[in-house]
C-alpha cells in the first residue's frame, strides 16, 4: 500500500521536496503510512 503512494508521489512530483500534513485519529495508521513511503 505504501508503495502505491510512493510511486504516485514520484510520478507526480519527481524528486521535488515537499511537506505533507497527515491528520487522523489515534492508531489510524499514520506512522505506518509514513514508514512505507520512506522505505518503499
């Protein structure tokens, strides 16, 4: 799932640096998504 988000971001912006704000409830998987985006 994180690979899908990572590939989507790479295809949209290339190597451009950007910031993302993630808002959600406790134990909703925000950190998991960030780890998946970072590690691929």
